[in-house]
């Protein structure tokens, strides 16, 4: 009998039966065996074919920027304390004002600490000294997502003002470039009733679709003509307010890619910026698409947790105005 046309699986079966003196006539028909062997030949062939192989792009890996234990991956900078704060060993002038900033990675008043809040690890920023908690690494083209909740304490010079903090991104240059503390950056405002507002920090420039309202302020408005915001016109109010009441957790998100960004508060877009840049020494505009992330200490106690960053290639169309 010629077995050349049979698949390896069928040949194996027949050879085993012959060794056991199997009577081949028990098959009802040899053609049936031949057809069956041909039908299953592909399935039994252990060699993969080119048609069965495919490449699937790796899914973006979400990175946690807060390990829940300490401030690894971050550093701190603080300006001069307010006169009402007691910092032993720091020099004061004749009027009682401190003469020097606290500086980098020096935190005598424990402004930046890790605590347990609502049964979860969180970064507590006391607000007693204006300062920043800064990522050691720079990031570009990402989705940043975190949660925050206001605490109770407030400090000078904002003890009588609404609670204030902020997320500053694409941060470059030296600490203290603006207000003796912040780095050059774009700010997503975190302030009671104003979450999602945009601020140009130092000389940063962006374009925002906005309208000038009756209160002589600029408001983000999807579809409006774009206006340039810079150090001369630095502040643009968000759209509708979606912040939860003080004392409850809120989710803040920033999508930023290729010089454009959107701010989300509790899942709703309320700000979009375009073409982020800054002037170079010769006046030429330089794209600003990459940098560190700063969390502000600005006179109010605040907690941050679940700080996650996911790389993206572009902002999802559903969030773009």
C-alpha cells in the first residue's frame, strides 16, 4: 500500500495498527482513510505556517508615580517660610523675615509626607511653606490620572483664601523661576471651585479657544476662536465646574500629546490647550512638549493618591474639542 499521500497523523495510526497485526480490511474503505488524512493533514502538521503568525502591538504600560510607601522618584523644593513658621537654624532679618529659601530636598517642617488617609496610602502636602514635589524624571505624550482631597488646615499668606494647589506639567528649567518657587510649566489648577483652570507659569505660551466674559475674565469655550495665553495673559478659567464638595476625593486627569493638552475633572473635559511653547533667547518660539511634573504646596492641606501615568501617541478623539 502506498502511504505517501497520507498525513503524518494517519501514517502513525496505520503503522501502529500494523505492528499489532491489525487487519486493514476492517476499514470500510481505503478512500475514506485517504480523504480523512488529507482533511486533517494541516491540523496535524506541527510546523506553523506564515498565515498563522501575527504581531500585536504591546499595550501601553501604566506606571505608578507613587509607591504608597515613600517619596521615591520625587524631590522637593521650598521657598522662604512665612514669618509665622518656626524653622530652627534659619536666619531672619531685623523684621523677622527669613532670608533664604529652604531649598532642595530639605523639609524641616514635614510639608511633604506619606500618610494613610481613608484607609489608603496618600501623599500629604501640609501647605505650610510654598513649595513643590517634583518628579525626578521627565515625561512626554501621556495620560496622567490622580486623585486629590482637601484637608482642613490653611496657612499664611492664604489662611483666609480658598484652598489652593496645582499640577504643573512639562516643567523645565530651575526651581524658583516664578513666584520664587515654581518651574517654567503649564498648570492644571487645583483650587476650590476652579479645578481645571489653565495658568501659564513663567514664559510659557499656549493657544486656548476662549471667550471674554462680563466679569472681565477669559473662559474656555470649545469651538471659540483661539487666543494666546502667556505671562501677559496667563489665566484662563475652566468650563463647567465638576468638582466634588470639599472633603471628598476628586479625580484629575491630563491628556497631553504633541503640544496639545486637555484637563478632565471627575471624567469631564473642562479645558483644552494647543501648541504649548516658550520663547528662546533670540525670541524664537520653542515647542514645550516634555518635562517634569510638579505638585504644589500653596497654603492649604491636600492629599494626593493613585498617581498613574500611561504613555499615549495622541489624545483620544472623544476628549478633543
